[in-house]
C-alpha cells in the first residue's frame, strides 16, 4: 500500500503517528511533528496525508475536504503508518 506522508526525526527512534487537523498536512501540523520528534528520548514522527496532498486554505475548503474523507481508507493509511515505522527502524 502506498500513501504520502511527512516523516521527521531520528531513524532508529521510537515512532509516533501524528494525525493532521481538518486543514490537512500544513505548516502547523508539520511544526507539531517537529516538536514531538525533539522530545526526550527523541521520536520519529510520521504524518499520513489523509487528504492526498490537498490542504484546506479556508474554513469552507477544510470542511469540504473533511466531509469527503474516505474514513476506511484513512484508517488503512494510519495502520500502514504504524507498520512503516516498525519496518523502518522504530522498535516501538
């Protein structure tokens, strides 16, 4: 299964999946992932892009993206994110 994701942190660090807000994978959520990755003892943070590259720039667009979200696909992407972290150096 292939999906887009933003990954930041040390290669062998414990992994954490960070979920986007309704805006999508924007600067703010990437900033949160960076801060999480820098917490002790260090983490590898992964944000699955549940909107497939789209970002809500205003309330109406964000609501439209959320209303159109494929929830079953999103759950699969989140599970795939956990599996990717485990397969790529994150033991927990």
